[in-house]
């Protein structure tokens, strides 16, 4: 009995120490977060008023004529402007490029408005409208593929073309197409909550102390400045998977249902860059992207070697093909 008591006492002390370290990490992280807020103010971009809140955008290549390219991020990306800056800077040599940070992303405000696909597209469109753009190309990564698809149904006359960077597509989360033993939404939520706990407890911040690049997923070939790396890191630590983004994630299946039977209208040209790595993981990945093209002669699907983040790994190929594709319109 004495041995059992000693073992139980050791276990209790170990648990006490773990809880104490966790609480100290939470307090330390909260203090650091407050300090970070001052450093991040006006770090980049311009604010656009949308529904009484600030939505941050960055515009490059303003000296070019013609419709701009609107860059839209994947789900939960902590700083779309910094993430897409390498791609935007290359494209801006030929076109005006506008990168938008939706509510809950980057330096944009959070919102308690429901994260339905209808509300998100309405907000993004309002941002573009307030910038004075009447015609444009939509270029969306990951979940923004759903938003550009829905957008094409509501405002088809404004869209000159749609470009997808391994975009999300209808039916990708269905049982017959999902290669994982659990739902894609549940998988995303598990990953998000795990990262959120690591952030809140200060673990991620501890890992980033000597090198902010350790916690940032970015195009490491691009020459970011030390200040940009610092801001990128702070946004990853402090705004990653906030309540607005988590609400959007929880609504993923409803967003999928909303666009389930939609196709890009025949009159809108579409160019899709699709990850070969994802095609190997999900055999129907390429076909699902072809299925949303109403006019096969007005759509093109290009398979590129690489992961979901093709704009890092295949930036030059994407830029070269996009320029060629737009000039042939």
C-alpha cells in the first residue's frame, strides 16, 4: 500500500508541475501577445471599410492598365498578404494585383457575423467594389476555390476569369472521395485545435524565439525582410485559428453543400493549377476540378508537381502560365 501511495503522490506532483508550467505558459503568451499588438499596427497594407469594419488589402502594380487580379487565401492562413507577396510581386510586373485579407485573417478585423459562404463572398465583393473595381480576375487558393465558384454565380458579369491554386471543389469531402478514415472537417478541426493549444500555452512562441521562420509556413526562396518575418511570426502566433477562422472552419460542410451542384458559368474562362501530390492522395482530385468546368473549351486544368502550396513550390510556372493565359483572352 505504501508503494501505491508513493506512486500516486509522484503522479500528482508530476500533474501539478505540468499544470503549473502550462498556466505559466498561458500567462507569458498573453503578455507577449499584448506587446505584439503594438508592433503589428499598420505593419502593411491599407484598410477598406466593409460593413463598418476594417478589411486589409495590399495593392501592387497599380501602374498597369486592365482588370486587376484579386488574390484570395486558403483557410486559416495567418497573413495572406505576406504569404502571397512573392506571387503578387511577380504578377505585378504585368498586372495590378490586390491581395485581400478576409475578416479574421492577417491584420483585418474579426467579426461575429456568421461565416456562411454567402456572407463571406458578400464581404469580399463589397471590398472589391469599395476599391472601385468593376472587372477583375479572381485567383483563389484552397478554400477560396469554393468562394470563387459561388462568386461566379452571383456576379458573373464582373469576372474576367478565374484562376485556382489547388482550389477546393464540390464533393471533395464526400465519403467516396475522402481518402481519410475521418471527415475532412473533423481532421481540419483536430489540426486547428492542436495548433491553437500549442499557441495559447506558449509552446509555439518558445519554438520561434531564436528563429521566427520555424513557426511560419512561407516561400523561403523570397527575400523577406527581418521585419516581415517578425510580423509574419507574430500573426501566426497571435491570430492563427482565432474565433472568426474557427467559425469558418466549422461551417465548411455547409459551404460544400451550398456549391455542391454548381459549375463555373460557360462565359467565364477558368485556369486551375492542381497538385500532383494531392492527385496521388485522392485519385478523383483532378476529375473533381474538371467537373466544375461547364465549357470544357473555356477551361484548363494543369497538373504541377508539388504539394497543396503550389504558389511556393511552383511560383514561376504559375506566373508564366497565368500571364500567357490572360494575354490570350
